[in-house]
């Protein structure tokens, strides 16, 4: 069996950059120049088409149907997923499968976003004919303004020409990146156009790390008897028992109306350490107007407050009345990091 040779020669210890890294840098430069070209085009003719495409999708009664095949199809699947997760109902239909029954997934209320760098794939003609027959809005995303797809589209998003990162200018690389970038730009424009908030985002992302970060404080807080609370006028000895038994390193102090008036923490104990501390009143030791949070605050935001304030627990309030307490460990156990 002949000896195999490495695809790339090993660089010597004196080479500042290996051949593989040089190749990677050329690829990133080529793909970066493609995205830069889109930015330039958006400030010119592409900008008007982009705005019309966004308005068309925003005004649709149905869903956004993203289609393509080959590398454009792979990019289309990701774009459809991005739209769906950011407030624009969308799914992917493979252009080659459309003519074998999947056209039934598309309704007259939908909008089709067709991806094809050349705009001349034969499979696209079936979709074009179907769109015209049932008057379904069609948006083309292609690099050829005079292609069959562009001419048939209601809106043509014409990407600027760019050389592929592939040294033979054959493998879809720069072109795929450009399609993805323009798709992401369109999805985010729709997100902002719909006023899609982080709360909306949490509804669509209940699982994984994103789901953990988008949990609300009320989902993680301890309530009822688990919350360490004492009224004004309590002796520190009693407050210390409450603090120790509940295990949060603090005790909230409330006034006669049940409104949070202060908090006693481990730090307050150290700062006021003296022989008569246990007979003192919490009124003289507590930190007044303590930092609190709402139950509808995202867990990720609560974590940021805890870290920035260098504390480990926060009282959760409604109308200034304590309803719970959340500890740093509760948030970390939920997967928020």
C-alpha cells in the first residue's frame, strides 16, 4: 500500500502562521468581503427590495415558506428555523420534494422565500408555476437579477456577485454565507418590526440553556414559610435564629403594613459586631431600602444583579411586599450561567 501524504505540509517551528491557518484566514477574508458587499448593496438598490420583502412577510396572513435545494436548501432550513424562533411562523419545504406532494403544505395566504444563487434550478420552476397559479407571494434570494426565479418573483433580493472562498471558485462557501447573512438580517428586521420581546422569546425557547436563561424569577423563588422575614422591632437574637433556620444568609424586615423596610445580612452582622448585638433591635442593624426584584424578572437578569451587587440572595416583591426569595444557587442549578 503506498504511503499516504498529508494534505498540507507541516509548518516548521519558525513559521509564524501555518499553511492551514493561512488558508482559514483567506476563507474568512473572502466570506467577510461577501457580507461587506451586502452591506454596501443594502445602502443602494437592495435596500428598497429588502424593505418590500420585510413588509410582504409582515403583512402575510399565513406563514413564511422557505425553499431551496443543495447548499441553498441547507441554508434555507436554518433561515426558516431562525424566523420561526423569532416570531415569524415559518418552515422549510425542499424544492425538489415540492413537486411530489409537498406543494400541499403551501397555502394562498403564505409567502414563499426561494433561495437559489443562480436562480435557474429546474425544481424551482414547479414552485414558480404553483405560486403564480394560486397568487402566492414569491420572494427570490439570488445573485442573478435576470434569472428565471428573479423575473418571476414579486420581490427579488439580488445579492452582489462574490468569489467563492474555494480556490477553484466552485464549492459554495462565500455564496452560502451571504445567503445566510441576508436571511438572518431579514429575520431580525421582522423581529424588531413585530416588537418581539425577550418574554416572547422565552415562550418559544423553553428548553436547554436558552430556556433556563429565559425562566422568570417567580419560577425559581422560594415562597411561603421558606422566606426569612421578621417585623421591625425584633431583637437581633430572634432575627439570627430566623436567618440561620432558613439558610439564605439574610432575613427581610417588614413594617406593620407588610412592606419591606430593610434586610439583615451576614455582612450587617460583621459590621455591627459588639457585645450587645443580640439584644439590639433589627431596626438599628438592618440595611434600609434593600435591593429587591420582581417575580417577572428574567432569571438571567436576576443573575446579573446578584453578580454586579456581589450578593447571594434577593427578596422578590410585589407592590413592595415580599412574596419570595431567590438564591444564587437556585439560578445556577436551573442552568443559568
